[in-house]
């Protein structure tokens, strides 16, 4: 007779090896499958828009620091 805490195909109470996960099906994770999901498209669009906005902000800051006439001394020191 097996101990009450033993689950067939699952974790063994004696700790003999790593635990096994059973009864889990492989999810379809192809790009086409993900793009059919509304929540994934929304997440992807949000991330792309946020990254684009971050890039525009960084380009603006770099242009201000490097090209602003009053800060020409800083521009020269950054270039050298």
C-alpha cells in the first residue's frame, strides 16, 4: 500500500529527484496564435507606443543638450 501523500505521476514524498508536473497541456504559442488574441495585440501596441515615445523623448533631450547654443561649452566638452 502506498502512503496517503503519494500522487500517481506527481511529486514523490521521498524526495527522489525533481518534482514532476502532470496533466498540463502545451499551449499554442506561435506568433499567429498570439496575434489573434485581442489582449496580446493591445499589450503589444501599448508597449510599442511607449517605446516610441521614450525614443522621441531621449532624442529630444540629446538634441537639446548637444545642439542648444547657450550650452556650447558643454557640447564641446561632450564631443572631446
